[in-house]
C-alpha cells in the first residue's frame, strides 16, 4: 500500500473525476456511433469489448477494448501528473475501475472491467501490466475463452507484483481481483457447467 501523503480534499476530487472518466460507456457509444444498435440488447448485454465483438464488427470491438483500457490508464497518468503522488494514482485507478463497473450514466450497470484493469495496471507499473496482458493472451489462445483469460490474469497479478518487487500495489490489486471475480460470477458458473461460449461463437441471450 502506498504512503498516504495527499490531502483528503485532493484525494476526493481525484476519485470523483476518475470515476466519471471510468464511467464513460465506450462500448455503448462506439456501437451506437457505428450503427450497430444498442449494445445492451445484444448478446449478454454487457458493455465491454467481448460483447461488442458479438456484433460481428471487429473494428468496433478493438476500439472499445482500447478506449476502455485507455480510460483506466489515463485516470492513473493524469492523477500522477497533476498530484504527483502514488496514493492519488492508485486511488484514481480504483475509482476509474469502479466507474466502469458501476457507471452512473447506465443506472450503475456496467462492464466486467477486464480492459480497464489491464489499462490501469499498465499505467501503474508497465512491467506488471505487460505480464498481465501476456497472461490473458496466452490463456485465451489456449482456451478460446475470454473470461478464463481475464480470471487467470487477475488471479496471478499479485504473483507478478511479487516477481517485480512492487508490494505497494498489492492491496489495490487484491481489491481489483475480487471485483473482477464478483463481476464474473455468471461466467464462473458457465465455466463449471462447460457452457461458457468461446470467442467467435455467439452467446445465447440472457
């Protein structure tokens, strides 16, 4: 956990602004702008890149992935640049992540946070972030299941912290991992039942 050095009012402002940035539903905006319909009525109804891919538009899915990851990274980098302290940077990352999961604009029904998680991890410590991204890529390549890649990547992220001797991020990463598992509860049930859809296959409605 980083040393708490930033004034409380600054931390509060940082958290609010980062939450608002994180809550921008890029998946909904991208699909709407490209005439692909309301993402919330497509596939699983999730606002993330995996569900955007179910529209059949790979460009829209890639744009959503980069924008959702970018907003997590941007929240961290802006806080670090403007406040200049690691406690503010980590709080910004957490707030942006919560904004994506529970966006005020969508009645607090948001995404599952994988791209935003990877983006903010890259910004907090690029070595750990790259390791988490590589883990996701390898697991998805082996299983063709995005959710398994996300769950494994999140689960091993504390191990990457230890490997790179970055213990000051451990508390934050544990919170993020727990939230990812909570948001993937339905995926975990389908994985256990053997019914979790693979990338490239349409997911049943519901």
